[in-house]
C-alpha cells in the first residue's frame, strides 16, 4: 500500500509539471550578426592555428635564439588583433613544408613582437627605447 501511494504521488507531481512549458523567444537575425559571428569563429580558429604552430620545437628554438620566450610569444599572440592573427595564420598556410617556411613565420612573429614593443604595448626587447627621457 505504501509503494502504491509513493508511485501515485510521484505520478501526480510529474503530471502536474508536464504541462509547464517555456515560451520560445524569436528574434530577427541580421546578416551582419551572422557575418560577425562567423568572423569571430574564423579568428578563434586562426588564433588556435598560430598557437599550435608556436608549440613546434624548431619554432621555439628560433624564438629563443631571437631572445623571445615561448610563453611571451603566446601572450603576444593572445593580444594580437583578429586581422593580425589572420595574417599570421595565412602565412602558415602559404608557407612551404620545411625550414624556409618556419624561418619566415618566426621572422613575422619577431617583427610583430618588435612592432608592439616599439609602439609601447610590450617591453620585451631591451634594445628598444620606450620614450624615456633623461
């Protein structure tokens, strides 16, 4: 008898909440919103591609040779704009398989880091003057 009451109580509660439904909200999605979302997904994919390329041991060795730690390079890639990351990812795609493409990529990363250092966003290279007056 106790089991029947328990089952009946559970069924009553579940049937009572069966009719509760949520109202669906619909809104117009513009072409610009879809394009922006697609561009954001593309930028995230490009950023992941550049970060994956920075994990390669030969690139890390070349960056160390230029005086840039891999951790600092990853921070700078995270701080790049979507256009800059897209440019770097495109250079990865266009680079030939082998050493020349690796050197080109490292040179581009080095130049981007140097440019951000010259503009004052970072202080990576000690030889770059940051507008200190004496």
